[in-house]
């Protein structure tokens, strides 16, 4: 296996989360930033660039997503956060937490930040306990 195929395999493992835990990943191979290669593999795996507002999900559903900050990829979910029966908000929340236990990266619906989602992988979630994922 050549080095490029090995790199793609590692990136696929990060994206699929089956061998490598999906969390926060530095996209550096040896000393090279491989963010563009990561985006290419995301596309191959069915992810596309979008913003939170355009992710078509209902309350009680979630979609896997990645947010890139420089050469760092954060895995998380786009979902509806419930505050009360009448107040909901759609956001991207990373699986990485901050010291308070909140999502370290939060991207609300009105922000135009690019994320990569795979809407074919929509799944159900407990809207009463979004931190339980």
C-alpha cells in the first residue's frame, strides 16, 4: 500500500468512526496539513459542504457533521436543542466538551459557517437529552 492510500484509509477511519473515535483530530500527516485530502474523502463518503440552516432535519433527529478549524476537524451532530415546549434551536454541537460540559464548538443556525454533513445518515435522538449522544 502506498503512502497516499494509507492516508486515505486513516481519513476514512476518522470519518466512519468505527476504528478511530470521532472527536477532534489534527489533520496533519507527518508535517503536512491534509485538510484538503480530508474534505475530498468526506465527499467520497457522502458528506457535503453546507451551513446549519440548510440541514433538513426535524426535532428528534440528528445528522453527523464535521467542522474544520484550520487543520483541526471536529466531529459533532446537527440537531434541535429543546429549551421548552415552544423554544427550540437548530445547531451543530461537537462531541468534544468544554470544562463546563457544554459543546466545545457550537454553531447556531444563523451563522454562515461551513460544515460537512451526511444527511443520508440521519438518525433519531432523544430531544429531551441531547447531551446523551
